[in-house]
DNA sequence: CACTTGACCTGTCCGC
DNA sequence: TGCGGACAGGTCAAGT
C-alpha cells in the first residue's frame, strides 16, 4: 500500500499520539511479522517509553528510551492503528474508523502501553514487518546506506533527480522511479500520477528522457506527493492512518486506477498497461513513446 | 554488472 | 454459486 504520503501521514499521527507512552506488553502471532525479537522484548521493549517517531522513504522508526527502535515497513497492506484507551465504538460508530474493531484476524503485532492504550500492527498479506534495532545502528543498515534522496526536501532539485535517474539509464523511467535507491518513497500510484503530469510514457528509457522532461517530472512528482500528504494519502483498499481513517487522494487522482475514464486534460480514454511488471495507467494521447 | 522475473501472502473480482 | 486465474499500494533473491 503505502507510499511516501501514506507513511508520512501515519508518522504524523503516531508522532502526536505515542511519545511518552510506556510499553507494558508485546505480542505477535506471525513470526515473520516480527522476526528478530525473541528475548529482546523483555530487555528493550518492556518499560521503555516512546521518544520519537521518524520516517525515511517508506520505513518508519519508533524510537524508545531503551536506545532501541522499532523499524517498521508496511509493504502492501500494513496498518499501524492506535487505540487511545478503552473507547470501543464498534463497527457502526459514525467515526468510520477501525478503532474499537481491533484486534482482528489480520492483526500481527500488538503493543500495549501502561495507560491502557494500544498500537496495532495489522497486515492482511503478511509482507510487512517490525524489527527491533539499536537506534545508533539505524544509519548503518543496508537500506539507509542505499536509499535515495527524500523528494520533498529542499535539496532535491531537478538536477539531483536527473543525476539519480541516470543510475538506471537503460531501464524504463517507471522502473527507475520505483527504485528506492534512486528516489525515496515513490510507489506505483505516484509514479503513474507524476508521469501523467509530465506527459511521459512510463516505458520511455531513462536515457532518452530530455532535461526539459525531467524538469517537468520533478515538478509533477513534488506537487503530487505534497497534495497526497495534504489529502491524507490514498486508500484503495486497506490503507488507514494512525487513527484508523482513510485518505482521500484517490478522489484527486488523474489516471491511477481510472482506466476507462477520461483524461482530465484532453478527454481521451485512460488505458491500463503493464510496465516494469506493474499495472500502469496512462493517457494514450498525452503519453506516447 | 544491469536488468527482469518469480516469490512472499491473503483477499477480491471477473469470466466460465 | 463454485472454481480458477489474474491482480493488488512493495521488495528481495534468483534468474538471464
């Protein structure tokens, strides 16, 4: 599911909700969802309090007073939902959130806090994971050493984007955008949306994309990521924020999952194809090879 | 080395 | 309705 805007939305929510809370109990049902824990739970989780919640690309870090951090990847269907206490609204409550309905059959990890609140890690497809690492080790892990620049930071200029993309000059522009070592946080939705914005066919080889087009793509990508954060992310299926609520960016999407509908720019029917092994949505008039 | 293709899982949707 | 296959926001290990 979650790409940069969704993970950032979860981070903002958790950063407001978690700091200061003390972990009192940890449980997990699916070993791969919490692979490297074992005896470390007692030592580095229990009695530890949350000090900070950070994000890099699509990965979240929950820092603890024990000098360890929970490192979390939501992959396709992961959710982190916080339940403040014993406020069990039930399914029909008008807040339309998951709070009060958890845990359910896709709950993989539960963190309970001393004040009675709970953080649920839900993951229908079991691709996501939670790992426990010493906070100081995080900068040294493979992912952090290899991941590309954050596209919403001021130093991510169009020239930086051009130079990063050149690392994959013989592949399609879409595959390059999806490569986390090229640019951090872009996934299938925002790759399609930004390529539509710049009028670039997703299968275009990186080496044949002009500087002028890269400049347009840079603008489109930054704009679409910022808009998606403003809308609380995209909820196609399972994505919800830390309060269990859906994001509304899909109402503003131009092409993603809109095959059969018309291009907002020119009225041509949007089509779906496969590029870089992924479902890909384009306007066939605006985006040509 | 650069690049592409399965595999990891569960659930849903679509055609027969 | 039932059943098979394709597909779903992401990444790896393995293949070419």
